[in-house]
C-alpha cells in the first residue's frame, strides 16, 4: 500500500508462490480459531501477487466473497476474488462490510504515523461489529531489516537510515516505517480496535505447516521456552483485533 503523503513508494510484493500459499494457510489457521471462514466476506489489503486472496476465495465457499485492494496491480493470480486499485489508505467500501480484514506487512508501507492511523481507522470502519482483523507487522527492532536486508536499519532515524541505504547501494532512501510494538498498540487503541498479541500462536502454526519433523519443530512447538525472543529478535509481530464495543449509553 502507498502513503497518503506525496513521496512515491516502491512495491515489495512477493511473487514466491510456495511461500505465499504457506502464509495464506497460516493466516487461515489463526483466524479459524476465532471466526468462521466459510461464508465470510473477506478483504485483503495489499494484494501483491494475489495468492492470499485466491486462497481465501477457495475457502469462503459460494456464500462468501473476497475483495482485495492495492495501489498497484501486480497480480499473478486473479481468479476467484474481486480486485480494486486504490490511491491511498482510503478503502472504497461502505461501513461494516467485512467479517475479516487481512493486513499482512502493509502498515509499514503506507507512510507516517498519521497515514498508519488512517489505515487502521479505515479497517475499523469497514469491519462488521464482530469482525476480525489479522495484522502482521515487522518488528522495528529486529536485527536484520526484512526489506533491505541491512542490520539495524529500522532502528535508525530517517536521516541516518536514508544515508545507510545509499551507502549500501540499496536505493535512494529507506521508504518503510515499521512502528514499534508500543507505538502499534497505541495506534490500534486510537483506531477503536481491541487486540490480542498472537505471535506465539503464529510460531506454532509455522511449526505445523512449514517445518519438517525433528528437533527444530519440537522447539517451535514449545515457544514458551524462548518467548522473550518475540520482543527482541523475531522479525514479525502478529495481532488479531476487533472493533471495540461502543460505550454504554449513560442513564
């Protein structure tokens, strides 16, 4: 997705079909624990190559529907879902349209804090009252920044990160803005969303879906042994969120 701010941002959509399909299966497994996929109206924000939207189109059945939006049309898979190109973080849908929204590594690309807040507020607006948001966000303080593959890049202020990117021959500037975990939780609350941190559950799903049997899988299935890594080294935070209940009317 692109910022509401004027500076253009390059795309980072992954075209690795196998990885995207495994990602879609993980998202489905995590959402299945809290809501029904069959018959759901689903919105994926930041469609990229289209693998996740197509996967959910297969899962929602004839009673469901999947929509997808992105600032660019870079789809390789176009079947089964409805796509719209958008210009910014504004979503072209009425209020309370969707049972599920998916924002998978999108918020760091939409712009500054104001744009990130608008991204979440728009999700809150189009979600039904009991709808669910799946939100994946890179850990700002991971050791290796995932887009540019440079150590400590996302830790730096903008002026230094831009110089770092240029010195490393990776581009003209660092055009991602991953919020810290504390900042993100504040943005979610301000957008009117209650949330649960599910990174540990995501690790377990990786163990089930992406790892061959052996010692590594056994360790991944027991993340409580090293849960402190979630807030220090792991590259991604995962959240499930819902619209906050409206305040009770005063008597």
